[in-house]
């Protein structure tokens, strides 16, 4: 929470002084995925064991990766729309500031980080076979980020049509 407070204070004072590394760490917290994932365990019955909750609360690689996908895809999608005066610096702005590069370079780096986070999420399916229903839940949460931010379009803020997209992905998926 010290990092979050520091990040907020710096940005409210008009500076983009957040380093990219700090932003990568705080992306998980600001995306809310650890809390969202723990809450999603409710109603899972016996699969939501003590071990499952400890795994979820421990903010494992898969949960962190989900937060990174959420934050970075959100930043990629919303970057072209600009930001409000009190918004915290995006990961793109922080990367540009720290590395003195173009928007395109920073966006390419974030695209690669999203891919790496997806690999981490998928690897957890192999590494944590005993907790596969939980890992799949994290993977599904991660997958839902593509519904909201695919092709660098912010469908979270501009949500028209999301009900149909969610139905297509989670209720009436195409059988494989």
C-alpha cells in the first residue's frame, strides 16, 4: 500500500514519476484481480478448500498475470482516448517517461507483456493440476479481459454490446 500511496501522490501532484517496474507491481492491485478472484471462489463447494483459498490469497503467478493482462490491455485500449486530469499515469506513459521512447515502442512492449502474462496463466494449468478448477477460473477471468479490451478498444468504459459478448463467450460458447 506504500507503493500505491506513493504512486497516487506523485500523480496527483502532476508528475509522471512512477517507474515502469513499480507500475508493473501495482497493476495487479489496481486491476483488483486478487480480490475479485478470491470472491469468485464463493459457491464453488468442495473445490474451494483451504488450500484453494491460500493459493488465491497468495497472489500466485497466475493471479498476478491476470492483473497484468487487465491493467495493460486497459491501458492499451484507453491510451488513444487520453486521460482525465486526476488519472494515475498509465503503464504506457510511465514506460515512455522512463525509457524516452515513442508511443508505438511502449505499446509494443506492453503487447509483449500481455503475451507473457497469458503464457504464465496457461502454464499454471500444467503446474497446478490439483487446483485445475481454480486455475481455470483465473484463466476465464483473464479471458474476459479480451472481451473488454480486445484490439485496443475500451469496451469497459464504452460498454454497449457487452451483454451479447459475454453471452457468446460464457453462456453459449462455440463447442470445440
